[in-house]
């Protein structure tokens, strides 16, 4: 037999005279082998590039099993939290959730899983140095043909700056309402003092002779007050003479 040829027997063939034999030369086999190695190298290179992208994106990317336990967390998550690979798996991620948020987050996460629909959650996650920052968590399920969850895909995006801006806006609104309340109270107090003094002046019969100088003397030199006083003076109801005519 020529050594440049090899006998290839497909699985299950019996090596006897009744079975057809397939011959391929060595060059064809080497070519197929090299092509397979190239394809394998290309696949490994693609996987490496994909892993680099997953690890370099600003968000935390992760996958969970149908029961909600973590199956994979990207490098960003581990770098941020400072946990080891083993500590982050399963339900170990709960240790970095803010204690005030944990019960609510688990409850909301279970509700999303029951719905088998995409969802959004918010929570504070502890950094490796002990600082907590707010994150928006988005989750999407991978379903099979029967609609059952095969896997959950999720991402955590830092929203600390947005949360601070929202809190600053709420604080500014509270201060504005307080200022408005003080302004209203001051106006009411001012008007109350106006009417009290008008009544006092009317009681001593001095309303008709009050002029701007005496009003300034009493400290009520606001144009609004002057308008109210003179309007009251000129009103028939406020004039003693009008009262005597009745």
C-alpha cells in the first residue's frame, strides 16, 4: 500500500471484504486538521475579545439561574465590591447590599422572577472601601419554547449622581415652600397690624385726620399700607360722619 494514503474506516464499520473502504491521502487529512485548528484559534480569539468587552463596560454584567442565584458576575463587579469569585456566587452578593435595602430588593427580585418579564430595581451597593452608591438594576429573562426561564441576564448601572441631583431638587423645593410660607405669614401679619391700628385710630376718632406724616411716625410707610389706610379713610363706612348720618 502506498504510504501516502491512509485507510479511514467510519465508526461501526467492520474491517472485512464486504465493507467499502474510504481512502484519503495524507495531504487532505493535514489540510482538514489545520483548518480545524485555525477555526478553533479564531473561536478562542472571539471569546477573548467578547470577555474583554464584558469586563471593560462601565456597568456590572451578570447572569442568574432560574432560581435567582448568581451564576456569573463580570470583573467590574468584583473590582468594585472587593469580593472573591467564590463569595459572589449563588446568593453571596447579598452581603454588599445596603442593610436598609436588602429586604425590599430581595422581595422585588422575587416578584420579577415570578413575572418572568423584564424588570428594573434600585438599591445601594457597598464598594470595597465601605462606601455605598446607588445602582439601577435591569434584568431580562431568557425563555425556552414553553415560556420557562432558562437564565436571567442583568446589568447594574451607577446612578449615584442622579440620586444626589434628585435629592438636591427635593431639598430646594422644600426650602422654596418654606420661604413662600414665611412670605404669606409675613403678609398676613402685616395686614393684621394694619387693621388693628386702623381700628385703634377709628376708636379715638382720629382716622379722619391721619395723614402720611403720622403714618410714617407709626412706622407704617409701606405703599400698600398707605393705600389701605387712605382707602379706608375715604370709604363711607369708615368715616365717623358717615356713621353719624346713619
